[in-house]
């Protein structure tokens, strides 16, 4: 009789090939989500193989099981609490020393572990030979070799995992790390004390529990207090006494001593099992790094790559973007012709299709951007860029790794906020999320182009550049401010890992790209859909407003007067007169729409909120446009168009003169641009912030903070400018 359901968890260092192996095993049968309560991606797949239903879990990549980062806590809790049947430790064979730290920690825990020496090919080309049998003997674990990206050894891996799950090992054999005498004594004393007191009712293996307690592991301390409630306190007191004793003995924190000893143990294992041939190949990665992380060349090369990424994203992206735009336009024109005028039609065309269309057009950009980022990640260049930017980012109180999300923010904040997942420390992540919206995203550019173009003439480019710069400066100030107040504290201890360069696998690039884009489409599509329906409804209702003039009869008057003219005119002047007639009718229609917008709910909201915007030199129409910009920043322009009775067709110049006519000045235009740059992120970004911080609190904070900063800055610009005599 064997259990037909098995759970196999894949653990391992980041970049050891876990996801590659996971994809090999599960193919397309995967479910991607988050670990409960935290924003660490969780991948799960189910397959049926060798008569078993296998559930495969891709645990977050970690270097240890010491609960420093969210990833480590998630991975460890999963192993401790969910008790998978087998834990498969994917070890980067070309980087044995680093990988074995996690491996020995897994060995100490009483779970069934299978060691997988992946990247066996890399190890070989470097002239390193690893004695798998010896490793298996030394640590008493089964060992298999794989080459993840060539799908080699995966079957053996699965068979061994199943075999291990089937074997009945009650007490883990004693092949664990041997600590020095004093520490061993302390472990044994604590272990005995725990066993006496609790009668074996501690949640985990007692040796492991004792080790963790001596290392002052907060999570385990809490659990002991909870589970062994009568004796919990006594156990912790005994622990304290033993720790104190060790501390005096070693003149150092026991945790540090134990970590050192574990590394010593690992060094010993490596001596036993690894032989490096004398004619070691030249290390390709090191040579590439001589150029790419060179003190002088590194930075320009990096800038070039980033520039190329944006070029690719926005240049190449415009072609499919235009197609999609045309497609959406075609759908809406076709439906316009097919459907009879009704409220449903208006909802469908002006609300749903216009709204969702405005998101879908960004899909090509998003796909390309994510593809480039996956390429950077999979080749190993991403870590180099973080390395290069590290010094500069410390100005903001962040590590080099935060640079990538911030950079992506210039494209679109949503993927940028999602990219903060790569940051280890939660504080770094939240700080990065809070400052990313100040990176002026591409959707704000149309607003600047219209306003700067209308009011600053040839200096428009400089003005727009200054706006971007202002965003960057405010993000630096914000970073420093929060780092020293709200998000103070130790940066997570952080070693800049430089994994070897690898030739990326197309399949893995595509999966990476698609995973992220799918999330973008799913969540953001939903938000935008609802948002645009709301904005549409606010501007479409109430349906029947009382107009100040009778537009219908005005239209009739225009038609009659032109009919008379047309009758009188000769053939040569007729087309000219027709044109004038159309233009006049169009103007009347626009005036009607503008008045309707003014008297709709959103117009009323605009009038009510006008006093808020008045000190910034922004009139009620500007205010409404800013409010609708909440859904997506591009909408600011189209709302201005509607409210100033300018058709979308004749765009910028007409809108510019309408804005002039409505009393907007260069100063108030500048103030409005500053406000657009800084004020609350769009709905999709807000949804992303909520998801990635996992809290409504940070979401609300981000909204309140950015909007307050926007108001204050716009106020300073407008009132300050007036004081200085500008208008
Ligand atoms: P994870 O961070 O552990 O999930 O690692 P990934 O699965 O994303 O793999 C990181 C990189 O290593 C990818 O570019 C893979 O194509 C590559 N890779 C995975 N397994 C092997 C292997 O056995 N040999 C070599 N040379 N590359 C591998
Ligand atoms: Mg992975």
C-alpha cells in the first residue's frame, strides 16, 4: 500500500535552477499565486506520474533557513508546517560552497531531503569533479545529478524523490553538523531539558529546536511559548542561561559562532567530495565582468543597455500598439454603426471599450519590457546593474537592487511596483514602492506635451525635462525622509551576489515574461474596467440636463441658413460652403457636449472641488480632468478635450487655443504639470501597491502622501511664481 498523493517541495538558492526544473516537471500545469499573507510568488503544479499524484511546490529561493527575509520565513514555515513528503534541495554544483549552507540546514531539520546537484554541466566545464556517492554517504542523503536547462536527470530526480517518500525513516540518522564541544554540550542539555519537560510534544525535532533556541530564533521561541505553555517560559529561561554561558565562553553571539562552525563543516565536506582539475578552464564569467563591471566602462555600458531597453520598448512597441489602437478604433466604429443609439451603447463604447482599450494598447510595451527584464535576469546581468547602481542608490537609503523597479517606473508604475518583489527586505520594498510613483510614467507624457506645447513654445522640451527631474529629486528627498523616519532600521544584511553569466533559455524567458504580463492584464484590466465605467457614468448622468440654449433649434437654424446659401451658390463654391456648414454643426455639437459635461455629476464634482484647485491656478475643468486622471493619466487630456468642447480629432492645437481662451497661463499650466507629475498614482498602480505591500494602510498612505506633496509643490510653483511676477 503506498500513498498515492505526494507533495514535493523544491528548495534551493536563487538562481540554482529551481524554476527551470519546476517547469520541466510540471510543464504547463502550473498555478501561480502568492504565499498567504505575503507578496512572495508561489508556484504550484500537479502531475500524475508513476502511479502517483504529485504536487510540486517551487519554494522561494533562499541562501539559508535563518528567518531574516520573507523568503526564508516562507520557505521554512512551509517545510515545518505543511510537512511536504520530500524536500528536494536544488544545489548549484558549480557553486557548491554557497549552496551547501542551505543544504546542511535542511539536513538538520527532520524532513526527508533529496540533494540535486544541478548545473552539473557548468561544474564539469570548470573542471570541477564532485563525488556524489561520497556526499550521499557523508550526509546520509540520496544525491542525483541534473542539467536543468537540458532536461537531463529530471526523471531520476522524480523517481528518487518518490523512493525517498516511500522509505520509512522515523528518526533521522545522526549525520548532522557537528558543533564544537561547548556548543554540542549546550545543545544536548537543552534538548534533554525540553524532552523531560514536554514529553515529546514539541512541534519539531528536539535537537533542531534546541539549536534554533540557542541561535535566539524569534519564531521558534514564540512557538515554544505557545505549544509548551506550562514549561515554555522555563525552557526559554534555560536557553537564556545556556546562551549567556556560551557568549562568555566564545566572547561572541552563539549564533555567529554556530554559523561559523557550519561553514567549517561545509568546508570539510567540500574537501572530501570536490576535486578541481589542474587545467582549470578560464572563468568566462570573470572575464565578462572585467568589462561589464569595470570602473570606467561599466556605467556607460549599463546606460546603453537601459537606453536600448527603452528604445525597444517604446519604438518597437509602437507598431503593435498602433495596430491594437486601430483594432480598438475599428471595433468601436463598427459597433457605432451597428447599434442603435442607446444608453447601453454609450456604456459599451465610451465606457468599456474606450477604458479597456486604453489599457490593452500598452500590452506590447509591457511584453517587450518584461522580456528585456527577463533577459537581464536570466543572463545574470541584472545583478551587475544592481552592483553598479549601488553607490548612487545609497543616496536614497536604498540598495542597487531598487534601481530596476524605479527605472521601470518611467515606463509604467504597475510592472515597476511588481518588480519590487526582487528586493529581499520588506522595508526596502515598501520604500521603493512609495517613491516609484514619482518616476514620471509614460502615460503622463501626453499631458506634458499638450500643456508645455501650448504655453512654453520652443522651451517645451526643457520644461518637460525639468518636470522629470523634479520627480527624481522628490523621490530622493522622500527616500531619505522615510529612511530616517517611518522605515528606519537595519537594511537586511545583503551580499551582492554575482551569479555566473548564462546563455538564457528562450522558454524560460517567455514563461517569465508571460507570468508577469498575465498578472498585469488580469488585475489591471479589472480595475480599469470598473474605473472607466464609473467615470463614464459620472459624466453621462444625469441624462437630461437643462441646457442654457436650445441646441436642437440652433442646429436647425444653421442647417436652414446653409441650405439657402447652397441653393444660391454655384457648383465651384459648393464644397467650400459644405465644409463651413459641417464645421459649424460640429462646433454646436461640441458646445452641447461641453455643457452636458459641465452639468453632469462629474461637472458638479468639479465645481465643488474647485476651491481646492483654485490656489494652484487650476480651474474647475482642470480639476475634473485631474480627478478623472485617477483612472489612468492619459485620460486627463481627453477629459480636458471634452470639457473645452474640442473634438478628439483636432487635438492639440485646438485644445491649446481653448485653454488659452479659458484663461490658463504658463504659470498655471506649469502648476498643473507639477500636480500631474506628483499626485495620486493611477487606479492600476494603487491596486498594485495594495497587492505588493499586502496592506491597505500603505496604499492609503501612498495616496495621501503623494497627493499632499503634489498640492504643496503646485502651490509653491503657482503662488511663488506669482510673487516673482510671472503669470
Ligand atoms: P531559480 O532562481 O532557482 O528559479 O533559477 P532558474 O530556474 O530561474 O534558473 C536560472 C538560470 O539557470 C536560467 O537561465 C536557467 O536556464 C539556467 N539553468 C538552470 N539549470 C541549468 C543547468 O543545469 N545548467 C546550466 N548551464 N544552466 C542552467
Ligand atoms: Mg525561480
